[in-house]
């Protein structure tokens, strides 16, 4: 399967180095976009955000693997006794493959949006919720206008609803924790800025 090749490549020394480089590049973007405010904010909020994403991504992969295994047990394809010898492997596999989408979205969308809101004094729970809702909708629409097979081309409404449903775990486990971790990690900066303007 193509995904087996991708997993093997991602877990190779070169793949892991590339993952590390992608994460480090986002710290450069963060520093650049914050400008002078970086001296007050630093990297800690972004480290906290990536830590939350790592936990969320593993959690999302575990839940998905657990549910998939349960479905296969219900269909008689697997035995319950195999659960803990299979689910952890599926979780690692899914986590690594998800990085292909998660890292670019965090680096090219999440970090710039968070830094922009922060420097303009607009990083609030409401603005976070609005931006995440917009991202969810935009990604769903993007997938919907590029149907992957005949079923998606002929069942447009069902395809759209399926896209929303499929992206929801990523929103809950990754996008929201990322943004709210930055919100929490920049509390002192935001309060200091508010006091200075007041």
C-alpha cells in the first residue's frame, strides 16, 4: 500500500529529520511574525501548543484505532484477544501518517494566525472559535469540491456532511488545543498589554 511506503519513509532517519525541520521552521515563522513582541513572549507558548498537539494527535489516533478495531470485532474480522497487540501499532501508524497534514497546517495556518491575532491584541476565545470554525469549513469545502471517487461526485450533500464529520476529530484534538495552548501560554503578555493600554 502507498501508506505503508509513506510510513516507512516518515520513520526513517531522513523522514524524522524532515519532521524535526518542519517543526523548527514554525518557530522561525513564530519569531518573525511576533517581531519585537517576541522578546516578551518567547517560544514557551509555541512549545506548549506543540505539546498539546502531540498529546491530542496520539489521543485521536488511539480513539480512532480503538473504534476501528471494535468495528472489526463486531463484524467477525478480528478477535477481542488481539486488541492490545494490534491497536497500539495502528495508533502509531495513524499518528505518523497524520503528520503529513498536521505539520503543514500548523506551520502555514495555525502559527501565522495565532501570532497575528496575538500581536493585534485579538487573541480571545471568541476569535479562536471563529478562526477554527472557518478552518473546519474551509477544509471541508476544499475536500468537497475535489471529490475523490464516483460516490462523492454523485452524493454531494452526503459527501459534504461526511467531510465535516471526518474533520471534526482533528478540530477537537488538534486545532482547538493548539490555539488555546497559545492563548494560555501568552496570558502574562496579554494582561501586561491590556494594563499598559488601560
